[in-house]
């Protein structure tokens, strides 16, 4: 006899819930992760150009760099989940 806690009969699998194959889900997830990383790297490189013009201001430091990296990562993630710039869609379209 199985206990009520470990009995999983009648619980749909994740694939049943999403109505997609696991491969489709993993392609979408990987494409979105790549797009998020791509946007993060673009933001990081744009900040390098900004920091070169602000060197005389002497506002640099470990805390600022860490905060900016975390901020850029969060912005990239939100941009991707809001539709992104089309990189994930392009990858998904060409991987199917």
C-alpha cells in the first residue's frame, strides 16, 4: 500500500500540463536562456562605453560593479520574458 504522500496516480505529468513534448520545452527554455545571456552581454558592453566617459568622476568600485551586473542580469531576464528581441524566437523556429 502506498502512502497518500507518495501516491502520484492521477497527477498529470509536466508534459501533459504543457501539451508540448519535453524536447519543445527544453528548446524554448534554452533559447530564452541564451537570449537573456545575449542581452546581458550587450548591456554589459554598453556599460563599458559609459564607464570610459565617466572615469574622471571616480565613482567606480566593487559594490557598484556588482550592483550593475545584478541589475543588468535582471533587466535581461525581464526583457526576455516580455518578448525579448527576437533571438529566442529565431532559435526556436530554426530548431523545430
